[in-house]
C-alpha cells in the first residue's frame, strides 16, 4: 500500500506499507499513484494518550462496563487519531480497581484491536494526597498509603500490563514503593500531591520519571516558593504531562511549562472521561458524579474542582501550538514520540520510519488560528477508520 502526505518536516513523501510495517519512505514521484492521502495532508504518527479514562459514554472506571464496550471506545477514540492509549483507573476500593482491571484484561484478551491499542494500564491513585485540591475528584474515602502487596495483586490480575502508576510522595511508604516499581519496569509519576520539595526530590532520586498533569491536582493557593510545582519543573529527570484544553492551564502557564521542560520532555494527555464526545450535562467518572458545562469544562458539581476533561488530542496539539509558540512538529512529538520514549516502546510506536509499525494519521493543518483536523486514520490491516 502506498500512502502520500507531508511529514512535519514539510517534506512530501510516499510511504510503502507491507503487512502493517513501513517498508519504504521515498520522495513523491507524481507518475506513481497513491492509495491514500494527498500532497495537501500531513502524514503523522498515531497519537499516544497516557491518560484516558473513557470515551463516548464508555467508562473504564465502571466495573459494569463490558469488554465489547471497551472495543467500541477503542474504535471511536481512534477516529480522533489516538491509535495507542493507557486506560486509566482512578482511586477506588481494591475490589473496585480489581473489577475495572478484569474488564480491561478481558477486552484485551478477546479483541486484537484492543490489544493493539492498549499500551498498558495507568493506575492513577489511590496512593495520592488526602488534602482537598491535590486530591481533585478522587474519592477521599478510598485514598490510602502506597501498598506494594496490594499493587502486586493488581499487576498479577492485569497479567503484567500495568505500565504507569501515579502517586504522591508525601506518604512515608512512597519512596520504597517507587524503588520496587522501577525495579519491576513500571513508570512512576508524581501527581495529586501536597508533598514537600524534599519529598519530591526523594521520589525522583528513587526513580520517579513523570509529573502527571503538572499544575493540576494541586491547591488553589500555594507558597510562592518553594513548592511542589517549582520543584518538579526544575528537575530535568522528570518529564511532565499537560492537559492543554483551555481550562486546566492558562495559556501563559502552558508556555512557561513547555519552555522549562522543553518540547522533548513535555507529554500531551487528554485525561478524557466517558463524557468526551457527548453533550454538556451530568455524568459519572467511576462512582463520582461530574458535570460537563456548555463551555466544555468538567467540574465536580457545586465545587471549583476540575474532574478530568472532554479534550481530544487534535485539539490539545493545536492549542499547544497556539499557547506555547511551538511548531506543529514539536507539538506532534509531545503526543507521539515523547510518550513512546517514556514507556520504553523503542521504535515500535511514535514516529514514522522504515521498519516501524504503521499506525498513521492523515490530517489537515491550519496555522492561523491553529487547527488540526483528522481526515483519515490508517492502522493494520489498513482500513480507513475515519474519512471526511
């Protein structure tokens, strides 16, 4: 199969794909026809989302969700260009988390499409801060200290598929948990924290690699300095994931965060909940009621606290270009190569090169104002999943 499009380097190429793998990248030869794409469309790697709670009414945090619904969510989110994601399970009882893991594992085992899309599971909590603000929308009753034995039970149930865990280093048990998780090959992220700068540093020294949605899951008011945001920003050993939806972070903050972390250590996530793709109204994230406003902001009803998002990755990329002043190439990297590198996927995902799995997005790009529109998504067996 021959696919034509512009790379973010602005070079127009023809890709040859054989049995789901990119086998050649060549300059366009006008006399050769192509099977998909055009010289006007950008040819991008499939987007990778490390924090996806659900989509289009399907909640990864609801034990009642059926495996076939996970398949439907996988197909529908792929229409937005996301060809790989980490289903994210938030704070709950051990039994609740186990039930959610079981549903996801059943879907992965049953459906090759889901298995191909799931990069690994992300457990966000329950080992987070008890404090209002840092705890965010996570239910306080289920917040608890890091427990390696409990986590090992989850990992066994997940058949080794948990690849990312978000916790707060403020717990005395956190440093040892982080060391054990890193020894097991799991990426540890700092998030939903009220930790002191010293605790943040201890977590990084123990092996933490990521700040989960930096600038969110925090107090409304903190000390000018020192504080847990500056401490995470300043340490180059941490990458930072950001929710760039116009609600979670002001444009000036996005710009500062990206400049400090650099485009090579910034990762875009949606933190999308099941209400993503649906009208405004009241929905649930697991057992937690949330409200989607007409402005597309997700709140805990009656509070100023955000509770996930209804963001889609093309919007996150476009807003990052607008807010941070980076190029399309740099913003796409934040949604492709950077998450791939963090998870240690090597050359399997996140870029376009010979020998790589050919998960591809064809999209139109308008620079002013920035707007990225997915035209077609191609994954093995390379049937169009969305055509506009």
